[in-house]
C-alpha cells in the first residue's frame, strides 16, 4: 500500500478498542518487570491479558513468522528481541513492544522499563526517548508532513546527547501492521508525505546511548546496536485528526 489508509468512524472505534486493550496490556506487563523474571514469562503474561478480551488477538504472533506476543528487547537490543529464558537483572532496561489485532485492524505500541534500580545513564536514556516520542506526536495534525515529526524527534534525541538509530522507523498501520508511510526518526521539517485526517500512524523513536549502527543476531529477529550501547524504544499508535491528534495506544 503506497497511500494513506483512511478509516471510517466505525473502524476508528474498533482501533480505539484495540488500542485501549494494548495500552492496558503494556501497563500490566510493566508492573511485572522485576529482577529474576524471564522475558518468556513476560510474554506469557501479555498473551494471556490480550486473549482475555473478547475479539482481541496478539498482533505480532505469526506476523512474518514471529513466534511471540511481545518483542522483549533488553539493554543493547534495539527491537524484535525474542522472549525466552533470559532472566532480567537489576539495572537492566527492557523495551516491551506489542500489538493488538481487533476487528481486522492493528494497533502497535512500546514502553521501556527499568529493572529495579537503574543507573543515571539509563534514566536519562529513558527520559529523553520518551520526551522525543511526545515531541513527535505534538507535530501531528492533518496537513502536517512526516518530516515535521521526524525533525522534532531527532532534535530532542540529539539535544539530549543521544543517538537516533536511523535504520529503524515509524510507519502507517491499519489493515496491515506496517504500511505507508515510513516515518524516520530524523529528517527536515516541511518534507515527506502530507498527513490526511482519519489515518493512523505509529510514532516510535528508537534511541541508543552512542551508536546508530545495528546488526541482526543469529535468531534472525533480534536487532542490537553494533557497539552494544544501551537502547530504548517508545511508541504510540496515533490517529490524525483535523485539529491535531488522538493517542490510540
């Protein structure tokens, strides 16, 4: 799909329902993040939570063959961390990325959580990354360009002394999980496609302490920073409106 998907009011209400379930799921799983728990346990908690809501399905399961409900990316892992037997330790940082499929429509969101007591460096990484998400979202309205969002995210990250993981981007979503347009986390205001009302986009700054280069691990999913610097990832699904935006998840 190389054009924006425009949603009806009924579809928007379905997306809102899926987004509400997803946001509640991520909040629920975040509360379970403690030293000693495994990423696989967090994944099972998320799947159980989503499936407990009538009509809701874990959006990531089976997507291009992905085997889990969540992406659980720890420390140097940027995105797509496979849940499993990895035990979380005091001071780790973990991104919990998930999606809900409801009435054939996708929502996608991510939070980053510190495990127990974390360093000032980790706290700064999380604070700036979340601030970048909020800065990008505030640029959203019908008539804005994707570059307006990208530039706001980049400025916030780099002003905080951190690095944009450039190969990884936000995206449109709806009847598919990833669709037009790509929304990079760097760019220039006034460039890129013009946002119409009643479309949905996923804004997701992916940030590292020092390096923008990435590589894929042998599991063919998990992506890590080349220099193994710590990474954080925050994401909202956002509805574009005539007057601005509505955070869906």
